[in-house]
C-alpha cells in the first residue's frame, strides 16, 4: 500500500490569528497520527500574512511534543535562507527531543524579494548557487562522514532523514547523485513531474542512508461526503492560489459556492493546470484520483496538501482520504 503523508502550511484564516493557526495545525498533526498517516510536514514561508510556519523548527518542536509516533519534518527548509550549521543545530535538537521521527526536506528556491533578503541579511540568489555544497556540508555536519573544522552540538550523530525537494530537474539530479529520497512539489508545479522522476530513478546512486530510489509526490487533496461539498471546501485554497499568482496574497478566505464559475477563462485554465495533481471529491472520487496518480508516478508515498477555512473540514478530509485509500485496491 502506498503510504500517505500530510503537508501543512499552518494557514491563518481571515478573521483568525497566528495563535489559532498554530493550535489548528497541532490538532491536525494529532489527528493525522491517529488516522495512520506516515508523516506530518510543515513548509517554510516568510513574510506571508496567511502562513504561520516561518519559524519551522519551532513549530515542529511544538507538534512533536503533541504527538508520539508520526514522523515530523520540514517540507521544506529553504537552505539558502540559512547556514548549514544553523540547520544542523536546529534539527539535531529536534532529533534529540523526538528520536527516530525527524525528517529534513531541503529546497533551493529562496522565494524572496529584496525586502526579505535584507531582513535575513542574505544575498539569497547568490546563496542558492551554493546549494549543492551546502547540502553536502549539512549532511557532513550530521553524519561526520567528512571531517570538518567544527562540530554541531546538537547535530553530529543525529539520525535525521534528509530529503531533497524539487519542482524541476535540478532537484531530481541532485537527489540522485547524493542518494537521497526525493519529494516533488507537483501540488503547485506539476509541469516537470514525469521527467524529474525519470531522471531521479535513472541516475540514482545508492548511499549509506538509501539503497534504492524513494519518491514522494504531492497532491492537492480535499475529500468530503459529496463531490459538490469537496469542491466548495477546496474553493478557499483555489482563491488563495489565484490571489498569490496575481500578486495579492493574504489570509485564507472562506469558501465560495461555484467559485470557478465567476472566474475568467484564463484563471480557470490556470487552476485546471494545477489540478493535474489533485483529488477533490467524495471518497470514491478521491480514491480513484489518487490511485491513478500513483499508477502514473509509481510514487512510494503521496503527501496531501489542501487548506480549509474550517479546520474541522480538513480533519474530516484526512479521515475520509485515509479510509478511501484503505478501501481502494489500486493503492
């Protein structure tokens, strides 16, 4: 059976607060553990009013303390925003607190304009050019397989699962070269999915941590009692995508009935393009869509994304999705 995981952006709702968003994500992690999901990841975003996961390692510490068995991790840390030494210390601390449960997904895209670069005191575009070297240094800080002039404490010897994230061929090539598991961000960038997975599997070199390729692909998933209700709930995330792509991001808005019908054809096409990697509907609809996606990609694991304005609706969506996966023979 293909494993299922959860990606959470720690969304801040319109009319809501950061404190409420963090509490909702903690409840979501607990529920995900109870439903049988394999891992719970939080993504690093900065200076976005509607996303409260910027201090990712701090959020993970809280989530780890509220759970007991589910793997927790970053999906991901944008390494150009940091130094390898800082991340080794932070995730080494998480490993000491929650041994055997910590994942560290690494991304290259800085995703930052000049204001954030100044705030972080980093030339992020220059830093991204050193991404392969920084990944190698970070792994050495954790494993000690390369002698370095300084040791990270905590960090050295931590049993952390390193992942490479990507939405292009670059991440696939680097993951293959380093022998790391690979997670593709198909939930918002599906264009290069098939080519990237082919390159990763073709060029994979076994490492001390991974003998054979391991692929996780991301999907937008929203499951409800009916197809119509799922589409209604998913309209909050659709609105957030449209606002982000048109340069006006904000807090997560409430759902709107028949939202797509109000959009220009070009915007509808943009959303339809993103939904190449989506499963939105009743349990049978979602089960078939995920099974087809697994058949297409051969993914070892699917990480589900999809924020809802009502936190209880996301909990129900995850429960129904897991039930659908267990009842569907194809995965």
